[in-house]
C-alpha cells in the first residue's frame, strides 16, 4: 500500500481516460484541495469572474478538477446547428451565419461547453481556418463560446498564442482576416489554465492577466493519501459505478451553481463592503480596474453560491487571496 500511496496520481487517470474513453473523474471525488474546488464552483457560478489558473506539481488533480466541472455545469439555450453555441435571444452576439439566417432560429438545451485544448494543437485547431469554400471552420476559441476552455500545462504554450487566447476571451469576439475573406464570431469563454512550475514560469505580466490564481500543494496526510488511492482504484475498476456513487453530491452542487447563476446579477454589495474592497486594494497597491473587477466579481460569486442576495466583508475575505496573491505589489 505504501508504494501505491507514493505512485498513484491524478496524472495516471488522464492516461486511463484516454485509453478507456470513460467519463471524467467527478470534481467532488477529489480528496482535499478545497480552495481549488471552491474556485472552480465559483467560476461556474459567475463567468464574469474572468480567467483562472491553478498552479501545483504534477499529479495532484489540477486538470482532473477542471474536467470534472463538466457535470456541474447547467444547460443553456443554443441555436440548433450553430458551431458557436449562439443564444437565440441575444441578437447582439450572434455569429454571421445566425445573423444572416432567414429561417427562425430554433434552439435546444445544451450543457455549457467545456473544451480542453490538446497540448501541441496547431494554430488552425485553436483559432479555426478557412476551408476550400472560404468558410471558417471553428477552432477551440469558437467552440468554447459561452463556456470554458481548459489550457493544461499552460506554461508550455507559446506565449504569443496564449496572449491571443486571453485577448479573445476578454473581448468576447474573434476576428479572422485572410486572402479568402474576413470572419467574425462570438468567442466569450473563460480560460481554466493549469501549470506545473517545474515546467517553467509564466511572465508576471501574463500571470496578472488571470483574475484568480490558486496555488495548491500535494497532500501529505497519510490517511488522505490512502483515501486518494482508494478512490482512484475504484474509478479505474468501474468508472460508471464510481460516478453513480458520487451522483447525489454532484447533483447538489449542480443545483447550487444553477441557482447562483440566476442569483448573481441580483446580488447587492453594500457600501461598507465596497469600502472594505477599496481598503484591501489600496493596502496591496492594486487600485486598478483589472484587480478591482476581479475582486468584485469573485465576491459576488461567493455571495450567490451561498444563496444570498447581499455581500458581506466575509465574502471579500474568502476570495481576496486568490484574486490578489499573485499580483505584484507597488514599491513602498
């Protein structure tokens, strides 16, 4: 058992899933790592939080948690047959095909998209490209519209490509120009990035583009490590059964996320909470719009996830470290 405790990791599950084509390991099945899991749930509750990155050594469940978010996400209405998951009610953010359609836009319920960018993917796969009829075939930035894009081992991704992805995510629009023509489509998605510092660091300027950063450590407690081994082995032996045994908890969190999404735009932030935010931002030398918006949206997400319509100073405190911990302080 001691050998198993030291060698079994969530990295092994990635290889297992690719080989067996089994459903993702449920996020609620991950032992410990409460801040990481909570941050994922908050992002699912309020996409306006922006992009997040999880930093930690290999095999401790970073990408597993991101993939496991899939079954927590709610359904949204999408135009039938649209590559970009257009919302038929949002006439201002339709792709060109949906705008030019003369027929009524029929819709259907679809789970919020969650895509993972393969390591080493070409620019064509990432951003899309024109076919022989000068039509743009969507890349991952288009397929992830209104959803989430996982960038595993993001520090191995070309920095120019990473910055382009972040630019598109922040603008919500992708524009492509070539000798075959111009194409514009909505591309409003959140990046969920993961990285192992042993693979190399990200530039501070790039790191600060992420709204929240979660730093996690491997679990050392022997009882928790034994529980990790038990759960990983149970999943390997019968993934469907393991998921069924975690279904009730998954459904409970899915309901909380759905409720929070409906609630977050109605949350009130009292002046004393805004003042507390201003004091924190001033104290750490981050009185800028990027940090302020990230802290505000994370606070609203925490409030809504806890099924309340007014924020408290405690909501700010619960998210402040992940919002501000990675940002450079101004010199005294």
